[in-house]
C-alpha cells in the first residue's frame, strides 16, 4: 500500500478508552470514572498563556507558529535529532512556516511514545477535528486543514476559552505588570487571574537583577534599603491581590531557605546591589528571600508555589543564539527536607500558608514531598510537572504520593503550558490517568466505588480550589 493510501486507511476516530487500563474489568470501572469528569469545567491555576492572547482575541497564526516554533517540547526533540533550531523558525533568520511544518512531518516518528507527540495528536484530532495522520506525504494537506480551521468563526482565543469550559485560568506575570489585560478580561466575564512571579527581582545571579530592583524601587517610591525593597515587593503583591491573584510562583534551582536577622539581611542586600557579594553570599540572599516570600504569603494570603530543580539555559551557545525558554533547560537532583526546614520552622504549622511543592526529580515524591505534605498543614505535593507531565509519570506520582499523603494533600492538576490549544488535552490526559489509578484501587479492594467516584470529582474541582484558595 502506498504511503498516501496507508495514511487514508489509518485515519480514524481516536480510541475512546485511550490511556485507560487494559484489563477489561478495570477498564470498565475507569471508563465510568472518567465519564464523570470528562466534561467538567477546567480549573487551570498555574500556566503561562499570556493574558494578552485573550485580551487581543485575534485569530491564531500559522500552524508552524502555533504547534512548533513556540513549543520547546517539540523543538528540543527535533534539535536532538540534528535539526538546527534556526531551521524551525527560532532566531533571526526567516523560515517559511510550511517548511517548518514539513520538517516536523518528516520526523514525526521521533515523537512516538512521548507526551508531546500524544498532545499534538490530541490537539489535531480532538480540538481541531483533523483525523488525517501526519506523515511526509500528508504534511501539506494537514497544514492546509489546520490553517483553514484556525480561520473559522469560533476559533479565536476567547471563543475557545468558553468552548474548552475553562472556569479559571491563571497566567504568570512580572511584578511590575500593570495587569490591564486581566482587568479587561475580568470585566468581560472571564476569570483570568494573574500570578506574581518575582524570580528576576530576587536572584542576584539573574540577568539585569540590579536594574530590575532599581525599577521596582522607583515604581513604588521605596528607598534603596532592604526594608524598602521588602516594602516594594509587598506593594506589588498587593496590586496583584487587588487584581484577582491567588498565588505567587517561585522557580528556583534549589529549594533552600535561610532565616537572617535584619542587620545581616541589610548588609547582604547592599553587597548584592553593589556587585561585591560572592557566590555563597548570593545563594544566602536567595534563600532568605524565599523565606521572606513565605512570610508575605502568610500575611497577604497568596498561595506559594515552588517549582524547583531545573538548570535553566544548560546550553550557553543556544542561549546566546536563541535566548531562554527554547528547550535547553535540564533537571537536576533536588532535595526539600533540609533546605526548606528554616521556612517550615517559621511558618510550616501556620495554616495561613499554603505551600505547594513541585519537582522534576521524581525520587522525591515518596521520600520527601509526600511525607512533608503528610505532616505540615501548610504543604501540598504539587502535580507532576514539566518533564514528568506524562501519563506513566502521573501514575508513578499517584503511587508514590498517595500511600503516604492521600489525594487531598495534593494540588490537583496544573497544565503549566504556554500552548493554549493544549489546555483541554492536558487536563483530559490527567483525568484519564487518575481514572485508571482509582479504578485499580477499586479492583484491589482498597477503595469502594463510591469513594473513588467522590475522589474523581474532587480531583478536578474541590482539591485544586482548596489548594489555590479559589
């Protein structure tokens, strides 16, 4: 059979039981559990879709821009296979979008078994209704079909927001953002919440740290003292709270906190601004600021999420040529128990703090995150994130965390995505994975069916609402 004929023969409706257990009896239970939540509204309390996308509400661009160029899950694997990022539309050199799409199609087999391949398949078939498999022979036809769909009525971001049944969508925002787009959207009846992301203003090793701190102090009229610096951060947090924010997000390499007295913190602040602090002092400053962020969360009620353990911009050459967030971030071993102890000694028993810990080092699920979440009333174990946001990893997470902390000391699913069309796909993946895990517990006699039904419902609603104080 020729390739085009094979492609037409393979075109079919997605398997209704995809990702569910293969044992017939377990699958039957999972199917019913999934059916309970399949169409439930989406609560997306942590992600990176910009508010401007919805505020402008303009049609999406071409298929390559939407599915390839800005998706580092896709570009990193193509790069690993020897395709330069410059051939994928990254960087200064202009590349014809159709050529980028053809390059994806030629290497589509590389994505077999990957989470990103599954998501792309789901977006094409279930979101856009395009059933033709992507191959080198069908690349142009699929490109044209995607382009045509993107231009249809009802395919703008706000229309899809409603079609996807998104109840809550959180963005991730710079502390000095005026949040005008969020006010516009909330005025239009869309619950799009800003998230305070202060990393660039807390890390002396970050790009333009001193300039950012100076802008922060200037914007808030605060003096160049440590107390003024803290007051400036608190003022911007208050601005976020006034505009609907429920959480503050912290992306740190190491989840380490330090508790310093006021005089020592003032001296350290002066040295990091002057550029005289050594590596150990800069690390101590970062650690103290993580503790200060916890203190502020106790005071203003913003949920504190910590996404730790990723070495950003591992490839210096790639960073120089293409900038950050282009697929070259790599996880590192991560430990929480000792590093966060100073923070938890101060605030861990205070129920005003909601601290959600995320990891890409899954050895910590059962060793640290579940025990911490299973004792401290302030701590929850965050859902599988980034490199672990995949069906089998979700299952490993449930097995590792549940036996110690249960379901109700977790965060609920977060999609953590910049790709708007992937939001319903990712939530559906998590719902199917959880239905399968719950079904196995029922079959093993560890859960009653009514108990599993309640948990399935709560995982998509009550649990994320409680974790993020929605």
